[in-house]
């Protein structure tokens, strides 16, 4: 069915050659082609030119095919990240922030300088010195390099006023007006485990009774107040210090009269991505998908359905499969991931975290 669109262009696109190749494996998801923004625009233009379909119908076809551009954000700790329960300052940890929704490229100022490729290129060699050559004198310890901006914890700053969508569309410089709510799917991939012991015996080896988990957060550009002297607000700035936080909630600390993040004792059903298996010290990788078409309703009054029970048994948030979070995301929104551990002895040991965000154009 895709071949006629390829012939319209004279030479098939890479994705078309892969789709019709006799050697391709249609069920091997590891090699599924991920389209770019340009790929999606070309396909939509071909359908309009060849079939004369209205934009609404074309958008529906693209959504049904899940033919969306996406961005990936990943951090790999190599097992060196531990979130510790009952230790002040260590039981809640910010892990990463994604590229703003609808932005094909990262706007963060230093993230590119800290990719795995550049880290490998800049790290000093670790080979042993030749036995007949005097080893160099040990150097004084260097100050740790600052974290890349996509890993830098945010300040507890609430959103005061949002930028209009027209300003964000201008930043993207897209030939098409972007949707106000373009998000279609979020895929969280988390490899982690707990300390490997503890908890009630009946819960060990299951996802019940776990005191280590991960939650999604949300950041957004906050428009500063204007005045008669400065009536025009500056352009949105996507840096860790400039972004404001929607989730977790920012509250006022009565003791210090300063803003602080509110992290409750237990996981929030609406934001919980995944918890670790209880008393299982083996690293496990969990892949959790939140979609705009999800419609499993959670009754906060206590009534449960088999679908909600299945979410709970799998270690997911009971109110995260109704699609609300995905559908409510706006153009330019930044999704974050936080890790938690509660109570003495509990550890959230993290190997890696990855977030893929898909959106419609």
C-alpha cells in the first residue's frame, strides 16, 4: 500500500525500501523505522497530493499508523546511582528532563557536550604505565564537572504565567502550525532494583509493598511579568534554572518562607511510572507506555476494575492509564523523571533511564 507514494517521488524513501524488503521482519520492533519530522511532512503531503484528502483525514491516518516523530533522552548511571530511604536529601532524586515537546532538537545549552560519544573522546586514557617509565606524579583531585542541563535538578519555582502557543510555534520554525496538545505517546524505559531484602514476606518477589519507585514530573516555561518600562516578555528560555515546575507541586516552606518541592510519603497514583520488585536485588528493565488513547479509569473512592488491578500487580500507578497526562501536555512542555525511596534500609539502585516522546505535527 505504501509503494504508490514512493513511485510518486521517483525514488523510494529509506523507510519504504525497508518496508517492502523481502528480508525485513515486520514483527521485529527493535528495527522499526522511527520517522523524522521531515518524513512525516513528506508522507502527509503525498497523501494530500495523490488522494486529495482533507487535513483532518490525513491526520487521522497518521495517528492510526502511529507515524510520529519523537525525541529520546537517556541517562546511564552504570549502577552508580542510589536513592536512599530515610536519609534527608537522598530519598527524592531528580534524574532527567526531556527535550521540550514538539522540539525536534534539544535547546539545552550543554547537553551536547556531555553525550556518551564526547565523554569517551575527552576522558583520559587509563592504560598502565610502562614498567621502565616513571609513572607521573598524582594530580590534585579536580572539581566535578557540572551536570548537563538535562540532568540538572530544577529550582522549586512554580509557573506564574504561560507563553502563548504562537511564541512556541515561532521557536520551532515549523512549516505547519503545531497542535496545542500534540503528545501521542511516552515510553519510559527504566533499569533498576531495590536493596534485595526487606518488606513483608508475602510481598517479596512481587510489586506489592515496594518502597522504591519512579514518578513523572512536568516543567514548563514561565513567562515573566511585564511592566510599562518593559512591556515585551523575553523569548522562552529552556534551561534548568529558567524552567518552572508543575509536578511535583511547589509549596511554601513555613519554616524558611522559601519554595520547596512537596514529595508525599507514598507514590502518587497519577504520576507513578513504575516501582521495583520488592526485595529483589537483580536489575530489571521495565518498559512503560503512556498513550493518548489510554482509557482505563481509576476510581479514587476505592472501587477497582480488573484493568486497574493489573496495573497495580505490574507495579504501575493505578491512575496512569487513563491518558490524562499525555493528552494534557502542551507544546513546549518538558517531562521529567524522579526516583524515590522510603523508610530505613530501602535503596533505589538505578542503572539507566530513558524517555521517548512521540508527537503529532
